[in-house]
C-alpha cells in the first residue's frame, strides 16, 4: 500500500492528503453549523485566521529559534522551503489566533469548539493517510501476520491503526444523537483521540523517549485525557445546576 | 448517585492508561536503535561505495566520525542547480569542524559528459560521486530530485529534505544539528 502511494508522481502526496482533509472537514463542519448558532462566515474566518497564524507563526518562531543561521542569509526568511518551519510553534500560534478571533467576535467558546469538531476529526483521518503516504509515524518491528514491510523491517502498521482509530472516532462524533451540554462533542473527541494515542503509541517505532524509556506522547496523551475527563464532568455538573 | 460510578469509571480509565504507559516503556533506549539501515530519520544511513569523476572510490561508512550531507542531484534538475552554490558556501564554512558533502550524481539518468561543465560552472570543491547503476538511488528510495540526507557523526540520518532548492539558512540549521 505504501509502495502504491510512493510510486510514479513526485508532488508531496502527504501534504495534498492533508489539504484535502482540511477542505472536506470544513465542508462537514459547515453542514452541522445550524446546531451551534454560529454563522458560516464566523467559522470560515476562524479557520482562515488560524491557518494564517499557523503559516506565519511556524516560520517566525523557526527564524527566532535559529537567528544566527538567518543573519548570514536574511532572504531565507522568505524562502518557499517548507522545512524552515516550527510545527509546535505553528500549532500554538494557530490556536491562539483562533481563540483571540473568537473572543473579539464574542463567539461562544464551547459551541465554537463543537462546531469545529468534525473538522478536527476529518483532519485526524487526513493525518493518518498522510503518515501512510510518507511512511512516517512508523511502527516497531513485529512478527505478527498483519505486519507491513517498511524501512527494511516488518513493522506494526501503526499508520493503519491510526487510520482505523480516527475513522471510528469520526463515526462516534458524526453519528452522535445527543449534543449537550455545549462542549461535549469536542471533549468527547479530545478524550477519544487522547485515549487512542495513549494506546497506539506503544506500537510506534519512532517514539520520542524520556527518562527510563517512557514515551513522551503517551505522557502528554494521558494528561490530555485526564483534563478532558475532568472538564466533561464539570460541564455535566454545570448543566445540572442550570 | 450517577456521579460516583462515572468518577470511578474515569479513575479506572486513568489508572489503566498509566499502567499501559509503564507496560509500553521502550527499554532499548531508542525505538529504531540505529541498527537497521533505511533512508529515514532516526535510522542508520544505508552504506554505499561509489567512484568520483577522477576514479577514486568513496565509501560512506569510512566517513564515520564526520557529519555528512548526502545530496542526490542531476545536471538537468533546476532546483539541484539552484541549491549547489549554497551547499558549496556552507561546506567551505563548516568543513574544518568535520563536515563533508557527498554530492551523488544520478548518472544512470543523466549525461555524464555534462557533469564536468556543471561542476566548474558552480565552482564546486566537494566530492562528486557517480551513481552509474542506480543502486545507490534505490537504496535511498529516491523519489524526487534533489534529495538531501543529513547524517550525524555516528552514521544516523537526522534529517531528510526531499525537493529543493534548500535555503541557505535551512542548510546551516541542519548542518549545525549534525555537527553537535
């Protein structure tokens, strides 16, 4: 399957898949908007400003972190190289920009997050396909019969595990009948995604390890899971009070 | 009454999650362990032995202890041409710190006669290797030109850049990374 993705044409297939999922996710989020009393324009603006924040923030933070390299060639700041990019900084900037825009437009936070949840769930599917296309986020070696040959070893097909998990999570979100209290869709999505990451990271062959061989992504996923469970409990309590 | 079972359920989920984290600890220290050669970040760079234009043989594993940029290129490839001057500039700047460049020409899909002109036009001083059979390109799963592999002193690929041209600042950041 990976060989199929890698064959003849050279454009960055993983990026094309991500962009396609962004477009599809946005269309799906728009379809559900009437539930959350948020205008199509407001939703599109959140996405556009966040995307702009993602692109500019990723480049600016990369430049700031590597200032000495850019003092020798300042024009590189405007290079079209996508590798001159800080993905974590870009993500943080996008979230901040989206949040500030929402606050300025007085958009309800939880309802906005619920409205964006189909987009997040579709992006997660796109991301797993993108990993499959690029051969990244690969698994550790295995003897299991469903192992795939990748990077000169038979490995857990972690990209497929990720794809299956993201499809199931999307199904949970999309076909959910109850949509209250406000914020519950988003929190359910975040909890399921964190749970899936916590479980599937164990099969990865490229985990970032910390003290004692602990996998950093699992620790972060566990924290996110704990926060979302706590937040959903609070939302439920608040709803009962009102 | 409903709160208590939910709280218990959440606590059980978190405890199970924590146990799973401890169960899935990677004791090898590094998941890829640097032992399997593959053209991907975190793996041992696949070894190759190729001839230069002057007939001298260069083997990648003989350069262990040096930071190496393996750049796959062809004379007909405009982005390859566009990034060569930056590579040369960065090479001259960092070579005394143990940095070297192996520019592997995809001779099996290029015209070997054009290489000397290209090299003199670009004023290149690093070794130009010739992949006449496509074996090296195959080992590095070449998909696009140029392709660059930044290899640390212990032979591990730290970064792969597919396509180009690479900006000079990108080259500097990656070279400084593999020289650490």
